[in-house]
């Protein structure tokens, strides 16, 4: 039996062996410290940009077709057939505004 996972306690399944999550049929993705050091030494030095231009968008109040607007990194505004849906994966809820 594999060692216990300190962050998750759940039943053993086809994707969880009691300690680790994995993709069945895929190669093992375990890496050690030497793999990380080798990767960092061979990775190109791509510095972060000092500034990234962003064009803010103000969505229309009503859309007859379909429009999806990113509100934040995990929130989207989905507008379809005059209905506005605001969804957040953190809340696992969609807020609907009908007018």
C-alpha cells in the first residue's frame, strides 16, 4: 500500500492509488531534485516583460448571439441570447441576471 497523502483522504479509484493522483496509461511524471536542477540549467533565460499592454473591454449589456468575456483569472461573463451568466470556478456558482 502506498504511503498516505497528507492533503487528501479519499477512496482509491482508477486515478488515485490512495496517495497519488495519476493519469492511467500515461508515463510516470515523478521527478527528483536532480531532474529539476538539470531542467533549470538547460532552460532558456526568458525574462519577464516589464509591462504588458492590456486593452480593457466593457461588454455590451445585452447580446443576441454569444459572447464570452474574461473578468478575472477564474471568472467569465457568458452572454447568450440576451441572458448574462457570471461564472466563477472558485464559487462553483453561476449568477444569472435577466432583464
